C-alpha cells in the first residue's frame, strides 16, 4: 500500500496519521507543506488538491482525503488485516467512531484552551 501524505511536522492531525501509518507498518511518501511561517497550503497548487487549504491530505491514485478522521479510517480499512483498529462488529465500530469524534474535538479545542489558561 502506498500513498502521499501532505504533512507539516508540528500539526497534531498530521501526527495522528503518521502514527497510525507507523503502527500499521505503512510508509507514506511525505510531502512537506510549509504552513508556518510560509503559506504553501494557500497556493493554487495545494488548493487544487484541497480547496479548504488544511492538513493533513492523503492521496492514493485518484482518491484524495482531506481530514485526519477519514484518513485514519481509510488506513485501518486498507492496511489492518486484524481489524484491531477498525472492527467490523457494530458495537466496537461505534465506539471507535465515538473515540475519533472525541479526539478530533479535543485536538481542535486544545489551542483555545491553552490561550485561555485552561491547558
């Protein structure tokens, strides 16, 4: 399995994808995107790939995924033959989806909590 990961080394969502890929033994081709101090994510070339200009982005063949939860699910479904990371049983699958939502909200609120003195 191969895919290109458009990545910034300090981005938490990019880290989630890199970590899941490593846990599954998948080595993506990393394309660094300079989002700070640069604005490469706002370039015409990047916006053609992801109109939102956000990271991470995973590209495999004609498939382009533009957020961490969808990339994590795709990785688990395509690279995890044990079903450890994306179970097929409805109860554990729902719990996994719940955890993805929780972790996404937690990561999204972390900068605001830190700025407000709650982190």
